[in-house]
């Protein structure tokens, strides 16, 4: 297909209005198909997971508590899990059988999941520093205060880059760092 396109382009007069119109129409068609796909992905009905208790919130950002609180003492070693700003936290808690968060809890951790939510008025002009130095640092501080321990910080995808920056900024408050599918 690419070879045929190359041969046809070599024969075409680049000043022809018809060629420009055809290229423009094809680019518009492909852009619409892409945006339609993104919209379908965004609007896909996901399985409604049972709500987890909210541990902390600021603006549209909340931290959910996945700890198993069924006896005396703390639920386990704390772990702050940071997803991407693009794929929300549900990606780490799809079903009972496919849940990274529930797996951590079953293995004896006290997992906390950052759920970024949809940016609101507070986040309109945010940059990455606002998410790292503001939201993540404050959530980390609250987990340290509540648990009395420096949690493991687990970053997934772009969240790994955010988690890495958090661990550099707050090394004494990060007990361990794990990066999953992080583009670094």
C-alpha cells in the first residue's frame, strides 16, 4: 500500500487543488476515527466496583483505603499506589479476580490508591509540580502520620514517573519504591 501511494504521489501535481482536498479529507477522516475511539474508550461502562473508603481528599484528588480492617492493629505495611493521570485508578482494581489493589491487601499490605478524578476548577492550571509537590506530598504526609511508617510507593505507567519524583523529594518518607510499566 505504501509503495502504491509513493508511485501515485510521484505522478501527482502537488499544486492540484484536488490532491490537497483529498489529503485534507483523509486526514480529517482519520482524526475523527481516532477521537471517536478515544471517546468510546472513555465512555465504556466499567464494572461498578464496591466503593472503597476515602482516606484523604483534596480538590478532585482522593486516596482510597484498600486495607483489610478486620482485626486489632494496623491492616499491614502501607503502600501508596500512584496511577497515571490518564488511566484512572480503576485500572488497578478491575474485578475481584483482576485487582492489583486487592492482591496487595491479600498479601498483607495496607494499600492506598490515588484516584485523580476529573480535573476541576482547582486543577485547571495545574502542572506536574502541582500534582507531585502538592497532592502527592500531602497524601504521603497523611499516610505517614496515620500509619506511623514510611510507605512503599508504587507507581504505574505515568504514575511511576510521578512516584519517582515524589521519592526524590521525600526520601525519608518513602520506605521503598516500585515502578510498573513506567516510561522512564
